[in-house]
């Protein structure tokens, strides 16, 4: 009777697996499971860590501008191991660059911020503020860079993109940090949840869009604009598009149908022929 044991064991295993398949409706990969902790825990910790750091610089002349602005976008990581500035009463990690003196004006600088966090719904972005300085370290312009989302076919073309145009021949140095307004802001993000059907769909609304908060640290790419980044910047999504009347209505307005114009020209001809026939003997 011992030869029946394997068959019995196999039957029991099959029953267990069948029952498990009935109770477990969807298997969610680990990278799509929601975080066990609070969604904003990482962001709160990052902000707390920044506030506790001791600033090194509080005026534009205090920074070291030895690093040349890269000739194409290069990756920089801003975080707990970075120096901290105190500008206008706000703590921020920063980057400082020398600008090329022989570049033809105007020229563009590309910036890209990567999402910080493994789980998209709990991620945040480093939103840059840029200050242009002259050779005496005096500011000649500052700007909070608006970030726009672009989902490309590679990591290079995916992220939150922005750009800066240099038009002044007095610009010698570039300081990059994150102002209080930037750190308190958000960036529009569009992500279709159609590919998922569980609670792991990032808790997004029905339109598949939401806002990513800005944080104090993260990965920032910066450098002279190249073709790849220019396409991403120029085609990025900066906000929710306005609702239209639909593709068909737009096409009817832009491209009138041929028979509609024919009807307009045919109507007078019909009336003319009718009047001629009524006047004939």
C-alpha cells in the first residue's frame, strides 16, 4: 500500500494550492506594495534632519564656486552628507557653479529632479531655486524653477524637468538651492492607474493625476542643455490639460467636411434654376 503515499501527498498539496488560489485574488509584487509606515514619514524625517543641520553659508560670497557647470546634465545627490546654507531664514542643501565665459548667448541650462522614495505615492521632489551672480558675487536674477513631468523610454528622459535661459553677459556664477516657497510647493504628476487593479494603485483619483510634494533633498541633474533634455523639457506636462470638445468636434472645426461647402454653393444655384423655370412659357 506504500505506493499510494506519493499520490495522496500530491492530492493534499493540490488541494492546499487550490484553496490558496481562491483566497489570494491578486499577487502584488513587493515594489508595488504600499509602505507599512506613514506615507509622509520619510519626508518628515528629511525635513527634520535639514532643520537640525548647522549651516555653513548665509551670504552669496560665502559659497565656493570652483565647480564648473557641466557641459551636459550631470547627476548630483543632495542630502544629509551635503553642506547646508541659510538663505532668507531657510535651510537648504545647495550646489554652486562657475558659468562658462565663452558660451554664446543666450544659452539654456537643463535641470531634472528625480522622485525620492520607492513608493510613488510617498515620494517627493527637490524643487530648485537658482540665483545668477556677477563677478562680484552680487545677484543679478533669481528664479524658482517650475518642474514639469515627462515619462520617457529611459531613465534619462523620465522625471521632473525644468530649464533656465542665460541672457546676461554679466552672469558668472550659479547657485542652486530650494527656497521656502519651493519646499512648501507641489508638482503636478500624471500616472495612469489602468495597469493595476488592486489597492496598490497609489490611491490616485479617477483621472490618474495627483501632486507630488516638494522636499528638502533628492537627486538633481543639472548642466548645459542637450538635445535629449531639450525634447523632454519642451514636451513635459506642466499641469492638467483643459477639457476640449473632443477630437471629432475639433476636426470638424479645423477641417470642414467637403460636402458642407458643396451644400452652401449648391443652394443658390438651385434657387436660380427654379426662378428661371417659373419665368419660362
